[in-house]
């Protein structure tokens, strides 16, 4: 698959992720639903691959996701399929054991809300991933950004899309809409591998 095409698709992801977010889904209710809270996992979860964010009390399965055609403002465009019941790994970005940027996305105010509270992560917080064989990979939050999505030009959106680009340094990038009551921004958490 052509890397340029993947990059274009990633730009479209940022331009149209708003369409996949529920504008009033969270109704301003903070926190994480009790149904998805768990004890921070140190051993491999039952369903693999998986992610655990101990600071949020979240453990969730991870599934490779791609884009789907969607009609937006009269034009057929490709939009990333952000699942409600798992954390999505953006197809074409790096995967565990490989080089580059691993990009994961999930909803924060609909479905199982796995990324609710993502904006509360702090530098140094631990994020754990397990591959299909149960091998554990540790990451530490390096930075968190809140990026405007509504009311910004295409150039600024293209600049934001670089966080979802597949190449670059080895890192883990988590992306979700923000805030829960309006989805006008994206929260982006960049974590680096534990050394």
C-alpha cells in the first residue's frame, strides 16, 4: 500500500473524525463508567492484543481498524472506523515490535468510552500493550496535546494529522475527541517506549 495514500487517509481521519463522534454523547459526565474499570493489569489480559492504562483503570482489547467510505457534504470520502467496543489500531501505522508510530483511537463519550479521561493523563503515566502472543510492551506518557478541530483551517488540520502519521520515532499515540460535551477538539497523548 502506498505510504502517501496512507498519509492522505490519516489527514482525512483528522478532518472527519468529528463526524464519528457523538456531539452530546457524554452529556458532560466526567469519569469512566464503572463497567469498564478494572484493576491495573500487569499480566496479559484474556483477550489479545490489548491495552491497559493503569492511571485510568482501563484495560481493553485492541483491533486493527481501517477506513470506510462515507458521504460527507455530498462527497464520498474515507473515514476511519472508530469502534465502540474496542480500542482501534489505525491500519498502516506501526505495530508492536516494529519501528514507527503506533496509533490507537477510541471513543471517550460513546460505546464503552475506553478513552474517557485521556485528557487527565500526566507525563510519566504508564501505558501497557500486549501483542497477539501475550508479550508485554511498556510506554510512558511524554506529552499530551489538546488540538482544536472545529473552526480551524485545512493547514492547521494537516499539521495536527502528523500525530497519526505511521513513520517517525518509535512511539505510541492515543487519539480521541474532546471534550465530552462537544467534541470540538482532539486529545492526543504521545508515549515513548520504556527503556
